[in-house]
């Protein structure tokens, strides 16, 4: 059983579905056997500064998380986290934001590239293979800069744009970029960042996590072992979703442990696939 969920969203995320409170998420986590939960609401620096969505009230979020920590202290480790997007577009602002709130788990994500909308809103159907390949290379460039910028604990949902390519009924073979991926993953390892395996791919109909075995294989071959596991749940029901599938998948990819990071401390747990 894997009992860490390092990537979840509460009502403080702009795209919250149903407005579930931190307490709702904690209760659901406990009922599903989760022992370590990070609440990592969205904060895409560009979106907040450019008015694409309203910034969450981090002070209030922190209060709710502190209350949950006390209430569930015997049953659940709760981490005050954030999913920080587009840090490289506003480095100075990102640094002061992180300094101000002292988050315990910082996920780094790339939802937006400079001058572009969230990949979620791209019309992938209209793009030909050449355009999709160009998009992928630009994404990798931002991703590499994000890793170099540092200040985060986990690189989350690598292959995020591919999710929308596939949901649009298209495929993109990314093997042409393996040398770049290898270079980025080596930087992830050197920076002692965790690499997230995001199980939302299962419940969103992709049949596998993000990233998939191809990228996980490169990471493992480079010596990477620090897998962080996250459901990216926006509703209680999805906390810890598809963990049995993910456990088998990770084992097949050659990993034996998953990890949870809080205040730079890394917790480890063996992946067990018996009885699944
Ligand atoms: Zn995300
Ligand atoms: Zn997320």
C-alpha cells in the first residue's frame, strides 16, 4: 500500500471542483488510508500577476491547514504546500512569495509558457505534428529553466501538455527529445528534487500516470530514485486515486520506493504490490 499523497487541491484553488475545504480533504484522506497529505493549491505567478485568476488567500489557507494539523495529528501528517507555476516568468516575485509563506512542500509546474495560455486551453486538434513537436521543445526549455531556478521540492506532472494532446485524440512521439530529457532529469537528480508520478492520468482516461514509463525509464537509468506520488485530486474522491495501478506500474519501471517531502525532510515508503 502506498499512503503518501503529495499533490492535492482544496477550495483555495481557482479550479476547485465543488469547493471542498482543507478539512474535507483531510477527512477523505484518512478514510482512504492516506498517512501523509500535502495540500498544494494552485499559484501560477503569471496568472495571479496578470489577473488571469484571483490569487488564493494564503493566510487563510495556512490557518485551515494549521487547524487540520492539530485536529488530525494522531492520524495524518499534513503539509502546507503550494503548486507554484511559471516561477521562471517572474523570478523576483516568486522568490519573495516563497520567502513570505515558508511552504513545507513546493511543487514546481509549467502550465503556461511565456506568451501562451494554459495548455489546458490549447486547441491541440488544430496543430500538426511539427507544431506539436515545437510546442514540446518549448515546454522542455521552460521545464529545464524551472529546474535550474530551483527553490522547489518536486517537479510535477512532466508531460502536462501531452495530456491534452492525447485527450484531443492525438499522439506525439517524444523520443526525438530523449537527450534533452536526459539532461533535464540529471539536473533534477543533482538538485535533489523529487520527480512526481501523477496518477490523474488514470482517472482522466489516459490509462497511465504522468510521466509515463518512457520518461521514468530515462530517470531511473540516470540514477533517479526519488519518486513523489500525487493524485492531483481536486475533489475528496480522487485522493489516492489509482494507487494500486500506480504501484504495479512503478514496480514494472524498476522503482521500489515512493517519497514524501516536508520541510526538506524526505520520508520513504516501500512499494508493495501484494494483495493488489
Ligand atoms: Zn498542475
Ligand atoms: Zn495540481
